[in-house]
């Protein structure tokens, strides 16, 4: 199989917005040669939920929601036409290593968004055994990226090459797929001490207030902003808690939770949760979403890990039955059960159960 190529957000946004004539054809030509087109998670968020239009003409800071929705649809259609895939294998690399790549990129002059893309591309490449990953971009920082181990290539120059180079891969692993451990390790290091206080203690009003950054607290006294913040908190706490519970009933250990479930908050639908006046910036909204989901993952994992084996088996059987009912098949390999796509679906079908547990525990003043 031909080596995959990672695509930068600046390429996809310009194509979707009609500012790069011929760009889609160039990417399609690469795909037709057998190359998989990948994007890091941060690129997906920027393409689908980044800045898409100028503020509306209403109240100060207002947002033209219709224009945003139309632009998002166009960009999603582009990804679908090109068969672009979000790189989920990057989550297999320990987050500590990804953070080291990110920090090194910052020290070498890359911006925060560019450093994030570079670190995620390197993670996806390492998970696939690719020594010299290619990022197709129009980014001015391409030279700096190349010095950091990512072969950033200008799309015009790269697409003109008649033959893409073959992948450089490591020897395939000879290890057999792991099987679910008989019991989980439940000593997951909590990011907040209140994890040990139980579900009700974790999501008490004081604790939820303490998780809001000061820059957001400065505007949170406005009723509309406060309501928007609470909607985001409730949504992502429930999502994170369901993921944590699903990981516990599947007997995931702490390493699998850390490497697969952290930093997985999705921005889908987030743009519709802003306050009407637009005081709450999209970056603030995503920061809130990510912080609360990660925290809730740990609370949910600790909650389910400490339950009796019979309870875990019952919830697991219930989830599997619901997945089968929805015609979802996860194959015969145990490895699938330790990957985010599977657990994400399991958590989704378990939401009615987990929401009944965590919902009443979420308290505001």
C-alpha cells in the first residue's frame, strides 16, 4: 500500500472557500495513485469549526450562524469527496511523547497551531512505522517543520512529481493482539484531587466553578454567557463520563485511558452553543469542552472501575447488545476493543445509562 499523506488545514480551507482553483484536483490525483489522505484531529477541528465568516451585523460580536453552517457543510463535503480520514492512530502514541514533540517545535520557532499539527503528524507516523512523514501544506513554516522531522511539502511542487516516494517503514510487529486484562488497574492519577470525592463531589458547584479559566470568569457574570458555559459543561461532562464508564467496563487500564481517551473532545455542534452576543470566543468554548470532558473521563473511569465485576459485565453486555442492534460489528480481533473508535460507539449507546448516573450530580449555584 502507498504511504499516506497528511494534509494541512490551510490547503483544505482555501479549496472549500474557492480560493485555490485546481487544489482539489491535485489532492484527488494523489488519492487516485493509492495514497490515503489523512488529517490530524486539530486540523479537522480547524477546518470544520474554525473561523469561517465575519461577525454578523447584529449585536456587537454577533455571529452569522447561517453563514457558518453553510461553510461547514461545504468543507465537510470536500472532505467526503476526497475521502479524507481523521488520523485516529496518533492516539496510540503516549501523550508525554506528543507533548515533547510539541514543546520542541515551539522552541524552534513554530506557532502553537503549527506545533500541534507537527506533533500529531509525527505521532500518526510513528504509529504506522513511517520514518519520514509527508505533510502537504502551503505553510510558511515548512522549513522549520522539515527540521523537526516532518517533510512539509508545498502542494504545487509535490503534486507535480510524477511518482511519490515509497514509504520508509519499520519492521512489522510480531506481537500477538492483546487480550482484555482480567482486572483493571484503578490507580489512574487524577488531574484534580476531587476525583476521589465520588461522582457527586466531583461535579459539585464549587468544583465546576474552579474549572473555568479566569479569562472566561471575567465575562461569566452576564446571564447569557453563564447559560452558554453551563450548556457546554453539561454536554461534555456527560460525554466524558460515558467514555470513562465504558473504559472501566471494558477493563481498560490507566495507560489505555490516558493514551486513547484524553484530548478527544469534538467541536461538532459547539459553534451553536455560544452566547447570543458572541462574548464567549470559540477558543474559550473548546477549552471548556476539552477540560470538562477529560475530567469527566477520569471520574467515569474511576466510578466504573470500582464497581463489582457483575455490574461491569451487565453494562458491557447491555452495550454490546445495543451495538449489534444498530448493526455495528467490531470484528474478531481483541485489539479493536482497545481503540477509541470502538469505545466511542460503546459509550454513545450507553449514554442513557450513564446520564442517569452523572446528570443528577451536576450542580450549579
